[in-house]
């Protein structure tokens, strides 16, 4: 079975986390893998930073930002630092370790002994400091990659779970709509697809569809009747045009929690008022999408009262 983009991103992020924690990959392979994750996750800044780590740093705003974050400066005021790509930094660190292993304090005596020993000791200290800074750069880069992969992993895992929950809600609501007013379902894909364009006509159509979905939902769970119902000391009409009253009647009859009833009634009132008013006024595409999703979430929550 073909996996979704979200599942692939989650799997790749988890691999990178394990690669780092289990020391399975070297810096070069890790950079390539993290770049692929940044591309799938649409994280352009991280992609550019990883490109610096693979190709070398430049004198640009973003490059200088990560020169500082990764501890590459040796003298920032003079613009001096380690501009080389990460694999070269690692090679330099290994070379410096090899050099340090070959340095020996000579077995000498006499007037020059102190001077010679001090010179060799200073050389050893300089090489050690160099190794420390190079390994510090490597450590910071790997740490940033780990943080990036971890953030992507948890964010996409949450999104994937949220998508599953929403899909379940949507399926239940769609089944009710299909039984009562199936023609609405055929409009939904095109409405959702056009919402991202920000077109006023598309937004108005989406909000009209939201209102029709709520009306259709009411017709199915509580068909219109000439009777009335008393809720909280108020007598409510249950006629065809009283969509909210009929949904509130369903909530009243199926929920034992007063706080839940109050919350659902308020959410329904706010949602229905906004989708109704928004048809005739300017609504941003982001709000229209939110109202569209909230329609499903609210109706799905109301459906659970019957389970």
C-alpha cells in the first residue's frame, strides 16, 4: 500500500533521529538525508542552511546567522571564521587529532629545555583548542539537525493523527448528508480546492455550502415538525426554517451534561451566524477554511452524543 506524504515525512524524520542517536551515519550522509527531509517538509531556511553545510558558507544574511549559531567565528569583528563545509571541518578535526598524537615533549635538559618544553606545550594547547572548536561546530550542526528532525517528527505525527480524527468525523457527517442531501457532497471538493485561491466568489460558495451542510444535518438528526420543545424555560419552534432549534433539541435530548449542552449550543450559534453572515460580507480565505473545518468538527462532536 502506498504511504502518504505525511507518513513518509514521519518515517524519514524518525530515521534521522535514530541515525544521530545511534551514530549510524557520518556528517555527509546525515546532511543529505536532512536536506531531503527539509525539502519534503517545505522548510526553505533549513534547506539553505544545510546547503551551506555541504558547500561552504557565504557572506549573506542567512549564512552569517548560521555562522554564529554553529560557533564558526574565530574573530567575528574581522569576519574571520570557519567558512568550510561540514565534511571539511570534520576532516580538519581528524587531521588535528593526528597531529596532536605525534607531538611529543622532547627529553631535553640544559638552558634551552624550559624554552623548548614551553614551545611544544603551547603548540599542543593550540592544536587542542583548534580540535575543540572544530568538534564544537560538528556537535552543534548535528544537534540542530536532531532538533529539526524531532520537531518535524512530532509536528507531522500530530498532524497525521489530527487528519485521521478529522477524516473520521468527516466520514460520519458525510454519511448523514449523503442520506439526506447527497448533492451537497459533490460540491465540497471543488469548494475546498478553490478556497486557497482567495477568490471572493469561491469563499462565498464555501460558506453557502457550510450552511447547507448544517441545514441538511438538522433535517436528518431532527426532522422538522409543528411541535415545540422547552429548553431552559424557553419554548422553541421546530419548524423547517428553525435549523438551530432542531439541532439544539437533539443536543438537549442526547446529552446529560449541562456544560456540554451549553458549549455545543454556543458553538453552533457562533458558527451558523458566521457562515450565514459571511455569504454576504468579506471573509478572508483563512477564516473561510477554518469555518469549513469547524463545521465538520462541531457536527462530528454532536454525532457522538448518539453513540
